[in-house]
DNA sequence: ACCTAACACACAGCT
DNA sequence: GTCCAGACTG
DNA sequence: AGCTGTGTGTTACAGTCTGGA
C-alpha cells in the first residue's frame, strides 16, 4: 500500500511461485515424489485464475478456507478457478472434515449466527469465551451430524497435499527459514542482494533421505518449543526420539546438536544433572562442553571436570578462556598444579559522566568528542572494512556456493573448505591488506555501489565515505592485517566483541574504546579482543562509567 | 539465516 | 471503548 | 563491595485489519 513508488504487478506472487517451481523442477526432478512431480507438470497448464488462487492458498496459514475469505481483486473468477483446482485434485471442495478444522474458520459472533441458521438455540452462548464456545460447538455439531456445506453455509476449500510446498521451499532456499517474502521484499526495494553468479549444477541436497531428514528436523524443532515447557520426563523422552546425527551433513548435525543442547540445558535447570550430563556428553558444541564441565563440578566430580578442562586445553590451547579459568579454580580446590597464563586483565579506567538518560555509549562518545573525532561503531567499522576488502572473494563463484538469488553469503562461508575453494583469490587479497591504506577511493566506490546488499560483515548505514577515509588513513596496515587475521581464524565467533567507540584524536592516530555502564562488565569475546589488541600494539582502552547526578 | 545473535542490564548467591 | 497478538498484504 | 553465574529485553519491512480479552 504505502510503497507507491515501486508497485508490484498484480500477479507478483504467481510470477514468484513460477520462478521457484521452475528451479525446483530443473534441479531436483529426480528426487521428487510422484505427487510433487505431478504438481510441477500440472501447474503450468492451469488457467491463470486457478494458478493464482492456488498460490494464494499456499501462502496462507492452514489448509482449510472459507470461500468467502478468498476474495481477491486480481482473481476474476474465483469460483471457476476453485472448480478447476478441484478437478485436478489440487484442492477439495466441501470435503469431510473434522470439526476442529472447521471451528477456527468462524468467529464467536459468526458461530452464533450459524447456529441460529441451523435452527439451534443460542441462548446463553453469547457470554461464553471462545474456548468454551468451541466445546459447546463440538458437542452440538457432533450430535447434529450435518454435512460440511450445511454447517458452513458456504463452500469450504481444502488444500490437498499441503506438504509439497514446504518441500519446494526447502529445495529452493536450502533452509527452512526463508520464504516467498524474500521475492517481495527484494522487489519492493527493501532488501538488496549481491548479483553473484548462480551455480545451477551443484545441488544442496543429494538424496531424498537428506531432504526428508531436514523436513523432519524442522518439525521436531517446532515441537521442541512446546516440550521445553514440560517436565523432565517429557523432555528426556523427546530427547531420545531425536534422530542420530548424520555424519555427512554438518548443517543438519548442528541443528540437531542445538536441539539436544536446549533439552539438556532445561533438564539442568530442573535439577536433573545426571541426565543433562548424559546428553551433553554426545555433543561437540563448545557450549555443551562447557556445561559438561560445570555439571560435573556441580555433581561434586571435580576430578573429572578438571580432566575435561585439560582435554579442552590440549585440543586448542590458544584463546580458550573457559577451560583455563574454570580449570584454575578446580585445580586450586583440589590442590593441583595449573599452568600459569600471562593474560593480564585489561586495565579499566573510571570515568564519571553527567547522567542524561541516554545510552552510556552515546554519552561517552560525546565526552571523547572533545579529544577528536569519536564514533559509536561497535561491530560495524572493522567488520565493515573487512567485508569491503574481501567482498570479491566472499561473493566469488564457487561450486555449490550460490544456489538462489536471496543469499546473504555463500552457503559454505562457515565450512572448513571455504578458504581452500578460494585459495588464490584469498591469497591475493591477504597480500593486498599491506596496501589497504591506498584503497580509500576503491572502498568508497564499493560502498556507494553495493550499498544495502545483504551480507554478514558490512552494515552499510553505519559507514560513510568520510569514516572509510579516516579509518584507512589513521589505522596502519599492520593493524588491519592483525585484525583481519583474527576474523579469519574464526569467522563465526570473532566477528563480535569489538569495542563500542573509535576515537580519532586531533593529534593523529586512533584508539578503540569499550564503554561499560555501571554494573556492566567485559564479556568474554570483548576481553579476548582486548588481549589481542594488547598483544598487537593496537591502541585500546576500557572505560567504566559512573553517573554523576545533578 | 528473526526457528537467531549481539549487546547491556538485572538479580541472586558467593566470598 | 482499548489493548494486544497474529494473520495477511505488497 | 566485588565476583560470578544466569536470565531477560531489545532489535531486526512497514503497515492494515480482525478477533478476542
Ligand atoms: Mn557495546
Ligand atoms: Mn560497551
């Protein structure tokens, strides 16, 4: 309505569905079930009204609809369209339905009218709550044993094979999160995507089993939310029904692990430590391994907890805060030796500022503005320039990296083989960091050119040409190299925790400043960056603000 | 990748 | 009336 | 008071319309 500047054609949703359908058929025809393949073949042969009505049904909630609630201006002959869909067995008109499917289609008020029309007394029903009315209706209409058209008083349509569309969406997007709104938001100009080259030959799904496993996982994830509110026995039973983790599907495996983790964590809260521990043991998620150590300690099994800490540290000794820190405490309690770690805690400056009610970062930024140019950038400036610098590599074509036009990143960004598949390009760009200070006009142009393109690193609105220029002028190449290296070390975890402010003092140079309000403290990822800054001579400080009330 | 992830902040229990 | 959640739209 | 663990709220298109409390 309000996007008058960019109107969509009246059949926009039909075009979008055709695009999805064509790609699914082209890529996955051999993995489709008979009824799925039938839809691909049948759909294009329907008349336009029928196709539009079908897509309207698909994009609405549920599978049963009152015909009176399916009036669309762009569908000229809805009745005829429905009849064609029914002939082709894509929908059923007035099918036999369970009452609970029918009840939600009418409002409280409408049901009273319906009952009246059916010659039923309605005395006293007007004051009932919806749930109570539903009970009465179930009883009364059950006794009546009338047909669906009699009860409804108008045609009712049921979408047949409602499971097909979720399969097609999964095949098209490769995940269960994205849907047809991606098309709309893009076409309205609300989302912008990089125009990378699509790889139409590499498939995201190798087998029907894999597709079904993803769909099943999605269903289980929906059940999970409900189960988490239940008691320990229910949670445990549900955990046992989860499928085994597939060895050849890291994405599905991770999703299942996260579900196991959520269940175990809830068991822990309910006091079932041993059961939680059993679940944690089978998980390789870092969070789960941390919980394992904590639960062992809570159970009084400090020796085992300590042994686990040692194990973790032996795997990756680098920056693992938790096992070292927790292990240190355990070791002290058990009078064991524990390796010393020089990681000094960053010194924290106290700063008293007048209380204004604004966010502490803004107040602090204003304070530092007296010393130079100060910006509240958090994870936007360094990440942003990282994204600009590596933009061509991130969106470079690679086997299986891009399968549809609505991606924020290549599918394999967080997988091990990402770097190997782009080795040459990355090598080149790593080397180019040495000359990053000469790239100002390039990156300003890239910023203008690609502004708004969704991606994991560049938050376009937070940057501008001046900020890009100043950052490249003030921060030396060696520092960019160090920072970018840490991003690459762990793209998933190291892209957060960057300081709130950057100050470009009048006298030159720069400084990264993390602001902490009263009662706040450094988070682990923030602490890790501070230590890294210290180790690489990158100017930084932490200021703890206290409020001065006047 | 709103079925998440990043951040600040609130509060409890500990020393 | 009034507020809120959620379905639906482009 | 300071430390630690843990939980919470906010923020992601913008807008209309409906039903129910
Ligand atoms: Mn911050
Ligand atoms: Mn901060």
